[in-house]
C-alpha cells in the first residue's frame, strides 16, 4: 500500500526537469514513493531506508552492477549514477532484472549539489496544494508575487550576499525606503541595523520577526537553505503588524520551494559556464572555428580581444581558481569566457586590462592562500587571431615561473614587462626541441657537477651574471674571491674553456641560464 505522505519519484523528476536526471530504465506504471536521499559509502553496508534514492558517488558502471542488487535488497527506490561515457547496457539490464529504477545524473553537476536539489524537491513536492509554485527554476519574480499574495506583504528574495534576486509587485502592499533603495540598486543598503538582522536570521532555523529599522517597516524573514548551505533569504514586510501565525506558517512552507528555485537557477548558471568553457577550449585549439563559435559565445568576431592566463601549482586549486576568475569577469563585464586547460585558467577579455588582471590575482591569492601567476597576452585585432594572444600569455607565464629566487605570492605581468625573460623562455623551448643544437652549446658542466659533487656551473653562472666581477660573484656565492678564482681556473682546465672569449661567455651563460636538466 502506497504511503500517501511520501512524494512520488515522477513528481520529483518533474520538479527537477529533464536536464538534471535522465531515466535509463522506464519508470514503472505503479507509483514509486521516495522517502529521502542516501549517499553511497563503500565501506559501510547500505542502510535499510526503504524507498530512498541512492547516489552512487564515485562508482563506475561496472561496480554499479553489483550495487544494483544491494539496492534492491535494501528496498531502495532508485539508483543514480554518472557514466562519464562508459557503456551502460549491462548496468541497465541488471537494474531491470532487480526492479530498481536507474537514473543518469548530469556529469557537470556536483554530487553535493544534486543531493541538495533532490532534498529540496522532496520537501517541495511533499506539500499538497502548492502546485502554483511548481519548482524547477521558474521566474523568481512570479514566485515573489505568489509569496506576497499568500503571506500578505511585499516580498523580496535575496542571495547570501544580500543581492536582491526578485521582488513582488502586488498592488496596495506597502514598502519602506530601505526596500525602495534596495530594489533600485538590486542590493540591500549597508548599515549596522541590517547587519544585525542578517546575523540573527542566519543563526535560527525558523521564521524570525524583526522590528522596524529607522525609516523602515517591521518584517518577517526566513533563511533559505539546502542541507547545511544557506542559499539566500526571503523577507516579507509587515506594514500593519497584522501578519499572524498563519502567515508565518505559510512563509515557512514556501522556503523549501524557494530553495529549489535557487538551486535550479544555480544549476542553469553552472551549465552555461561549462558550455562557454567548452567553446573557449575549441576556439583556442582551433581559431578557424571562430565563425561557428563566436555567435555561441555572444562575441563579435571582428572585435579585439586579449587572452589572460592564470596558474597555480595544484590541480585541485586550479579548479577553484577557474571559478573565481569566472565570477570576477562576470561581475566586471557581465559575461565571461573562461576555461581550465591543462592546469592553466584562460579567459577572454574585451581589452588588455592589466589592472583588472592584477585585482583578480590579488583576490584569488587572498581566497586560496597560494601563489598566483597571472599573465596578459597582447591585444588581438580580432577573435580569429586569439591564438597569438594565448601564445603571448603562455610565454609570460613561463617567464614568471622561471624567475630566479623565491616566488612572490602574486605575480602579474604583460609581455612588455618581462620581454627579456620571455625571450629566454622561448629560446629554451626552441632548444629543447633541437637535440643536436642543444648538445653543441658547450660542455655539459651541470652533468659533471652532478657526477663529481662540484659546483662549477653555479660558480661560472654567478661570475657571468656579475659581469665577470669576481668580488661580486664571491659575495653572491658566500665564498672567498680566491675560491671563485680557483674554481674558474679549474673549470677552464677541465672543460677546455676560455672565459676571456666573449662568444664563449655568451653561449655558456645561455646554457647555464636556460638549462635546468642535469644533461645540460
């Protein structure tokens, strides 16, 4: 017998929409109740939570075939997997045999995000008589109007940064000056009274009544959450002080629906960012695709653009860096084309804006607490020439990475600022591809040092860097000048060098300055 208190799987899927979860097996004709969401933990047995949705986090399709049987034995409603291109025919067959509904999740949506959306959809669809709020990422302004009509006061929906996402326009409902300013600027005005209200709201899990601030009206507030994450808040003006317990209850009930709308909106934004990143990857790899790619990116192919590049040491941090760069460019320009390619974050800019690049790098360093390298390529005259700007940005990144000494926490440069180091980096890359030429650049002094425990390479390089000044070289090496003279003399004997020959000095300096491999 179906528990009518539980929402049905078909309702949940309708609420989330087809882009997030796709059935791999047909839904049964009978209703499939859903009691909750479980995360798969491979080191523990499946909990006996009947009718739950199991998220197969980190499970490949081959492992999932075994998990299907366990899910059926535990009485779970369905299994959610990500295939990442792996064949699913055998998995689908196993699910059909076991009578378990199999769903495929959008691979670009994080598991914790999917968990939050499913939980919000379950909470929303479990409430009868609220079909007018049909969750699934619809118009937030229409939702604000519906809340205002139901609760009885002018309503705003905000994000955690107090940006106003939507507001109601129901005739006859009073608003105060603070809300009027917020609507005009789409941002709640700053002030200690507002700060205190937001702190208080974040600390409670229920409706909160707030007295009028100077120049304002009393209002009700409720935090909008998905799991432990606060997605925003809803505020309703209580102009006459007549919103009663029924109004509070109504506002509490719609909080879950607002949560689902906000999560769906976030999913749409994430999907759009992922798509734009794919288009940028294609454009940078194949500039001839500009005719097809430019309209999809919303860019004028004849407009000048510059490529900026950001780099960090950690691949995990690079993903977070890409998110930060995307958000900052979106805030500054209203759009972004950002992609993470082989550990480097690339972004298209409509101008060679070094100050913006430096600001993003500083903010990224402050947020991530790791050294940041940021490079700005030259301004390409049109989108089809973007490869040259990317090449410049890559060259500047290598120049920054090759700088001697301890790395600075935040390094930003253009090609004009590091042209000499960039030229050396380009030369090193050229030499690395010409084995014969590389081995004709004098004797392998570093290899000799490695085999014999000597320091001729460092001594010669310090001497040449000091313009052949022995005292300066000795100071840099922290040794006596006579030690430098002795090492130089021995090096000339061992390697057949003539350090008085300017051509030999130049080639030796290039070899020692550019060669990081012991074979050099």
